[in-house]
């Protein structure tokens, strides 16, 4: 059976970069949600918060996948 450790590391590294991007997007959405809520667009702010919840859920799944890849 071939050694896939180099492939796993490369995949984990790529997923880590995507996860970092996802955190940055979440931070930006958080700022927008706060601004919308403070400026009378509560519905837009609520929608942004819902989008952030999805990002958080997916971030946890990405983190778990990265950890599994790094264990191999």
C-alpha cells in the first residue's frame, strides 16, 4: 500500500488555508451584521447571523477533517 502521508499533508494544508479564509469571511459578515442591526436593517442583520452560523458549522467539520488527515 503506498504511503499517502505527503498527500494527506498537502490536503490538510489546503484545507487549513480554506478554513482561515472562512474565518476571515465570518469576521467580515459579523461586522456587516452589527452595522445592519445598528442602522435599522434588523432583517438583513439576522440573515447575516444565520450565514455566520453555517460558516461556524462548516468550520468545525473542516477542522475535524484537517485533524484526521494530520493524524495519518
